[in-house]
C-alpha cells in the first residue's frame, strides 16, 4: 500500500481487524500496527531513561516480539496494553543488564525536524523554539521522578491507558496507581503542570516513524521466508 494511503488508513481499521488480517497472512498490514503505536512505545522507552537510539532498538525488538507472538494474543486486555507490556518487559531486561547514562532531551530531535505531535506544525520559528524549550524542561523534570511514579505517569498521562490498564501492567491496584499519579504530579513543578501538553513529551518524529516501519517490516519479510507468526496458547 502506498505510504500516503497507509497514513490515511492508520485510524480506519481497528486492532482486531488488522490483527486478523496479519494472522491470515497479510503481513503488510503490520505496518499499520507500527505506525499506530510508534509514539506510545517511544514515550515508554524514553520515560524508562533510555536515550533515543536505545529506545528505537527496544521498539524494534518489541514490534518483532509482538509480530512473532501475534496469534497468541487472546484479547483479555487491549492490544495497546499488551504491546506496551512487551515494550516494558524489554526495557526492564535491558535496564537490569546494563547501566545507562540518561541522554539530555535536547538531543532528541535535529533543529530541522518536523514535529509529529505538536498541535501546530506550521508555527513560526519563535513558537517552535519555545515549544522545544518547554519539551526539554518537561522531559528533564519527568526524569527526576522516582521510577514507579514516572512509569505510572507515562502510561496513564502520555500513552492514554486507563488507571486499571496501568495497574494491570504495573501489577498494582487502581488505588495504588492513583496515589502514584497524584504524587508524580505533585513532584512536577507547578508551572510545568499548568502548561504541559502530553503530546509534546518525548516526541517521535515522522522521519523516525518511517525509519522504524522500514526496519521492522524488512526484518519481518526476512522472517517470513523461514517461519510464519507463531501460533499457540495465549500469552496476555
């Protein structure tokens, strides 16, 4: 499917239909999954403390894991929750194995990048600079939060999961998640809390989105020559 048509189709198919098509052999439909969930996985990886390149690597690993186990998705949770849990598992394993130095958020995007999620993509240069500076302040503040508060805040506020879904992923009760969210917000400076836009945080530029699609789909194409997506018992 042409790139422009795919972009327009991302929101036209629900996850159940897309997954059904992929499991039946329409591998190309997995591109819709990648484009739909790129920004969410990126926010998770960055909030975990990984730099841009490490986060991209983790995203690719997570998408491949999801693809190879797609037939085992049982639907007991939403596909979004299932995929984010896969990403978190990859983040946890990598963090446990290595010690990473946090990257400064200002290194996230080149100066000539086109923003994917800012509310106004055609703002003048001064507004772009202000938004970039705000983005840096927000990301820096979030990285100072305790790990459990930061992950809860990211899952609920930045990726849009419900309190129940966030608790399911973090193995915590809804009331406990609410406490973490309240404490996370309290720890953020008041001026940030008043002005932040969730979509502005940990942006995943369209250029990076296309790169991720190409990397994952190329790997899937190579896998298809040997093995189809795994089938078997549910893993969610």
